[in-house]
């Protein structure tokens, strides 16, 4: 099993930045895929960034160049650095892990971009 706990969301003005954190209950080196998804009100959950163990991350076109994944393996933590945020980035952001054919989700963290 993999338990995931996100944090770092909040209210930010357009053009601002936030860093989301996802702490995993096991070594993230052992997790095949990890990623970040978001779900805006009234919309389906969508992927924003994915990383396969040992490879470089990929990003959705809508967020490319504004989002960056980084990892602290000693802390079993993955970060999502978000910059130049826009109101359309407002959503609940979820950390996801795919491990041994199982799909795991965190509880989500709200990101609101508004002036």
C-alpha cells in the first residue's frame, strides 16, 4: 500500500506561485508512477504532471513551463512547484501513485487563484 498526504494549497493572486507537497508512506523510488491531477468544480479530474520512476516528468500542455516536479527521496516527498498561476488553475490538486497495479490517491489540497 501507499498512503499519500498532500499539503501546500491555498489562496494566491494571479501570477503568484505555490509549492505543493506529497508525502508518501514508502520510498518513492519503489513506486512505478507518481503524478499530480486536478479537479475544478463541475469538471472531470485531469492529469497535470506524471513521472515514471527513473525518467523525466511529463506535463500537460496547459501547464507546461509553469509547473515543475521535484523529489526529495530522503523524505519520500514529491513537490509540484507552480508559478505564473492563473484563475483557471483553481482546483483541488491530488497526488497519485501507481504501485503494483494499484492506484492510490491523496486527500487533495485546494488551490484557489483569485485577486
